[in-house]
């Protein structure tokens, strides 16, 4: 029975392209520091996703905090993912 290499090659090519793109983006990223007020605001953001609006704009926040540990007392890592978004539409004359 012949082994179908076409699907395997397509998947390998796809994952290879994603890995190459991720590597290229990571190499071009420049380190910079955030403003302390911005850091404090990100730390005050509540967990979960929240959507709100004000006149002429829509705001969204999302925060996910998780701790992942290998075993009960093994090494671990804490993941703190936060996002702020604003969509503002204005009519131009």
C-alpha cells in the first residue's frame, strides 16, 4: 500500500511557513518599555471580557490570568494576557 505523501508535505509546508514567519517577526521586534501609568492601568483591569460604549466610540477590555504547573509542586508559569481596544468612527466633512 502506498503512503500518501501529498497531505503530509502540505501540512509540513504550512507549519514550516508559520514557523518561519514567527521567527522573522521575533527577530525584527525591538524592545521598548511601557509607560508606568499604562502598566498600572493594565494591572487594574478586571478579569474577563467587557464591552462598553460612550457617545461616538466603543470600548473593549479582556484579561486572562492562569497559572500552569507541571505536577502538584513542580515548576510553573503564570500567564497574564490583557488587551485594550477602542473603535472610534467619525464622519468627515
